[in-house]
């Protein structure tokens, strides 16, 4: 790598001349958490964090567990606001800062707790670990058995760049500002999803009618109002026939992505397999439902970049003589109405196949006119479009943060 003026080669790569290289152990007091041992643990039950609770830059306390703690455990393993927690096993290095979501909490042995010894910014350390994990720089410090581990004696040796205290604060502030933007977008998206779910509940059941529409809703049976098709058994494809490129897409169900098809993840088949059954050659506005594996996943063919066909694990559903509006029916299948139907089929047991003889018995209600069905589908589609725009903005903001980390944590861009 060419040496830029004002920079130097180090164990952590190219960094500015005025930065130092330190180690985790030189900057932080590192303490592994409480060993979980039902036979040896005694004392007062207390909440604790496990490995799964610590995600990148956030801590999830939704599934917090309890463990008996002795008095010495309480003194040793109690978390303080600002403590940095790092995964010792699994996805080693995954880290987040404890911000005291609950007043009293402890942590178990699958986590390291880091507390600064001389003022190193914990927020900066989280970002460094994320960059190091992405670059594979932690691999040299991991012990690998059945599960990867980052033992304390190795972790304390991990090298890290050490900007000045002022620059550390500036970098941490910049990254925190982007994190706040990401958190705001995530919160807005969650709110919009809740609003969409409420709208579906109201509009797809007739509890709320759009202006200008009236009349009794009609009860219909799927077998009387739709044609269901799938690749029949003897036409089944083997994985050897899945092509990485070609002119004819193959939809198997694994490409369903939030109710639509992610064409970039599709395999392809040859022309003879595409032409083998015209009934499963996909068309715009087709509604698809998985019938094997994870049954009941739903997708709408909203775009069709090239000819496409189905594998045997997916139904295609088309209305008979405009019995329903396809997009309206798609949203119906995305709602709790269809979930409840599947639950009734399973009757408490696990089912791994949705048989056509059962599916045709699905009963549902529709507005009396296609115009009202279309209007409902349009409202929900607009909400989907708004969500998609927000999710695209969130993805760009996350990518921006990754780019900022690359620039700021290597000193390519300086804030002071």
C-alpha cells in the first residue's frame, strides 16, 4: 500500500502519524461474566444478559432471563450505564453499550464487559470492533472449537488505533448522530407498519368503508372463484437443473421478500422447462403462495423482468371471471384472515404441506364491486410504497455509516 504523506504503516493499517496504536487491554478493564451453572449457582434471582441480547450497537432485553446471584456475584457482575459489552462466542466481537434500560442487570460468561482505563470512548470502540469484524481482523485472536470464542487473554491483545481524546469524541459524536438518524427511521418504519396492519384489519374486513362505497360484502370460496396451479410431481425439478444465469426465471419460494419477488436471488431454468407447463408461466398480478416448507408465504407479481416459471413448492392463484381483484386478494392473504385459516388447518400440530384439497376450502369476504376492491388495494399499495421508500432510505443511511466508519476510523477523513 502506498504511504500517504502524514500517515504511517501499523498493525492496524495505515493511520495518521499523530495517532497511536494501543490494545484493548491497555485501554479497558476486561471482565468475563457470570458462569451459568445450575448446580453451583445460589443466591438471589437477578436478571442477566446473554450473548443473544447483545446485537451490533443495541441491546435487546425482550427475552431477559434470571439467575441466582451470590453477594460476591452482585458486586462483580452488576452492569453500570456506559459499560461496553462484547460477545465472547458466536459472532465474536459483536458489541453494544449498556444504557441501563432496566435499573439492575448482570451479564453471563458469553460476554466481556469493558470499562475504560484512561478515557477511551466506548462508542468509538464499538465502531472499531464492527470494522475489525467486517475486515476479518479478529480471526487471528479467535479459538475455534465447535463454536468460535474470543478468550480474554487473546482479546486484550487486539490492537486498536488511538486518536487524541478530542478526535475520539468528535468521531463518536459523528457516528452517534448517524445512529440517531437510523434509530429515528427504524422507529418511523415500525410505526408505519403498525398503521398498515391496522388499515388492513379495518379495510379487509369491512369494518371501515372507503368514501363512496356501500353494499353488503360477499362470502366466497377459493375453489369457486380461483384457478390454482403448481408444477405437478412428475415435472419436478432437481437442484442440478437450477441455473445461475439464463433467460427464464425459476421461482421456488425462497425468493419471496416482504410480499414480492427478489428477482436478483432467483435461479434460472432452460427453455424446455419453462415451456413445459403454460399454466405456471407467470403473469403480472399473479398471486403466489408457498405450499411446502414454510407454508403460507405470499407474494405478488408486481413486475416481471423476464419470463418466469414455478417450482413444485408454490401455487399460482388467478381469479375466475374477475371474481376478485388480484391485489385485493393478495392483501387478504397477507392478513390475519389467512393466518387464522392456516392455524385451523394445523389444529395445533405442525404441517409442512398445504394441500390443494384443503386450500380450495378457504372462505373469504369481498366488497360487492371490483371498484371498491381496487380502491382498498390502492390504499394499501400506497402504504407499501411509502414503507419501501423509507426502507430504501434506511439502507442508504446504514451504508453511509459504514462508509463513515471506514473513513473516520482509519484517519482518512479528519474531524479535528
